[in-house]
C-alpha cells in the first residue's frame, strides 16, 4: 500500500472520528494520525467548526448558492485537504 493510499484511509477514519462513527481500533488509529499529521488535524478542526456552524444555523434555511459552495468546499476538504489556518 502506498503512503498516499494509507493517508487517504486514515483521513476517512479521521472524518468518521469527527462524526463519532469510528470503531474503537479505527478511532485509536485516527487519534494517533492526528497527533502526527498537521494537514489532517487542520481538516478535522475545520470539519468540527463547520458542523458547529451548521448546528447553530439549523433553524434557518440556507441560500441555495451557500449550500452549493459549502458542499464543494467539504468535498475539497475530504478529497485533497485544505489548510484551515
């Protein structure tokens, strides 16, 4: 397995950890990875902030353009990684 493939798998585990869907072993691997990987740590922090913002605004219907842009951004974060700093 290449490093890039392993990193992508760990990235998905980090996302499941943020969503509280990770299993015990997967959660441990994700936490260990977050300690070493600044990119994934920043992406996880961004996902947490995005989820919190969405919870705060749950009672309001977002504008269609905002939803589209948020989805595109979330895909970019999940697939490539975006520096949240």
